[in-house]
């Protein structure tokens, strides 16, 4: 299909397809953007979500320097007008978008739609390939979807015969499909649908703090919450001297990659000095409990950032049973007596699922760079923590003072 699409694009540039087949815009395509969950909301919420989604699409197009003349909406659709073809891929990468298609426009009648399909057919369908027309309509028309499909199919058949291409039709297993979407005021013809990431528009579900380590898991957890419409506030707990500078760089590079999924929503990154707390745990508490005490302290530090930013929760990359510190008993001990809203979007994911998502969002290669491991991790960490004993361990410490000390040296970064 790639070669056919390239020929079509070339034909458009060279004017081989008559100007009547091209919309009156600086670029030849109108991108149809489809959404899912938004349609289930009440009218007022849906209106707000659609407006946010349109803003996010515009930001993504601007980030990728894709030209377009405007964005508008009708019931059930958003349209990017006068756009380059790659606008469809950009829109598909916006949270809330289910799919997108780069289409050419025609007048909303059988004749114009059929004529446009006929003009495109020789550039899309090769000798020996079977085609199918997929037609649908909305609004008030004097013809049915079946009649629309038949008219367009007949026109494509005749156009292929005129080009000495033996036509063949297969409605069940076609090599090529031409889609015709008839709406009240315009018809849209396209040959490809790009699946989107889905979810809800970013910015519609408030904000949450994300504990970012730079490993594989935490960027994926952050991305999944972004997919649910949550703005993220990355918090990096710098464990130097127990971690190398390369670990910090890896974490910030992951955050930068996540930012490419959130144009229009610039991140504010909080970097907290955590090494002093680790040293205190090692010196004063049972060595096997270091990781548990470390995590509880991170939650407390992140909670202060959450309150400062008026956010709604804290997100982690924990997955049940994945590592020694993430057993059910340990995860209970981590939050015991901490009145903090904590979210674990990866809790039931296995490692392969997480890795596949990391590859998709572009953080896997970053997260797998060699950056050393945390040297504060005990040789034999606790895996079946007793939550009462963890509280007893903390009685050996000045927890409030440690939190104040960590936050006193906080650094705030803007991307």
C-alpha cells in the first residue's frame, strides 16, 4: 500500500489528479479525527472535552511543524482542514483520539463522490488486486449507504477498465479498500485509517505527581495516566551518592520523551535530594528494610509536592511481584498509616506488556541504557514486611526533619 500511497501523493503534487478532486486549501487533505469515550459524556462535559481535544491536536501539529488551515468539529467528528497527510499520524498520537484518516473532499452527492473515487482508483489499485468500497452516511440524503457504495464501486470499476487494469471486487478479503464517508455538507474519500492511542484528552482529569526513576516501568505508568487525561508532574528523587549521574540523565531523558506526547502541557520537574535520607536509613535501621523505608520517604516527599501543586495523587511504576520490594506485603507496608492517594497503573501488568508499551512510547531504549544500580539496595531485602515493624523502625528517626531537609534542597526544572 505504501507504494500506492506514494504514487497518489506524487500525483497530487504534479497535478495529475484534476483540481476538482482537491479541496480548496493550501494542502490537499482533510483529516477526519474520531474519538470514543467522549461521545458517552453528558452534553456539557462532551463539549468541554472536545474543545480540549482540539487544542491538544493543534499543539501536536505545531510541535511537529505540520501545516494546516484550521480545525473544526461536527457531531462525532473533528476535522483538520487543509492539512499535510502526516497530520493524520500526528492526530492519532493525541490522547483521546481513536483513529484518524487523511481524506479528499467531494460534494455531498452520489455523482461527486463516485467521480472522486474513480479519479483516485488507478493510483490505489494495481493489476491483480481486488477492491472494496466501504460507504457510510449521516445526515439527510435521498440515497442509502448501499446505494452510495454501489455508485462509487461502479465508477471505480469503469475507471480501472479505462486504465487497462482488470478490476476485481472482494467485500470479504480485499487487497485495497476505498472508504467514503458522506456527511450533511461534504463527502470524504480515503484509503487508510490510522489507529489512535485512545483514552481521554490530556488535561481533563487534573494532575498527579509521578515518581520517575528512569527505569522501564515509571515512564510507562506516567504515560498510562496521561492516556486517562491526567497532567503529570514528574518527581525525581536523586539518590546520589548511591546512584550515578547517568541514572539522573536517563530519568530526565525519559521525561523529555514523555513531553513529546504532551505538547501544550509543559512539565514542571521536581528534583529532590534523597541521598541523605538513604544514608540515615542505612546507619540507624535494619539493613533489610532500606528499600521500604526509602519508598515511604519518597511518598512523603512527593506528597508535599502534590499539595504544593494542588494535584490529586501520586503515581508509581510498581507491578505486583515484579521485584522483591513489590510483594503484596511490602506494598502494604509502604503505605501503612500514610494518608496519601497512591496509584499503581501497572499493578497487574507483566514485564513483557510493560516492555511493549515502553517501546511504543519511545522510552525503552532510554530506560535500558547502562546507568549502574542503586548501591543502597541491601543484599537480602525484606520481601514479607510486617507493617507494624516498619513503623517501629521509623520511630528511630526524625521523619519530619528528614522530609524538611530533603525539600529544602529541592530543584525545579522546566522543559
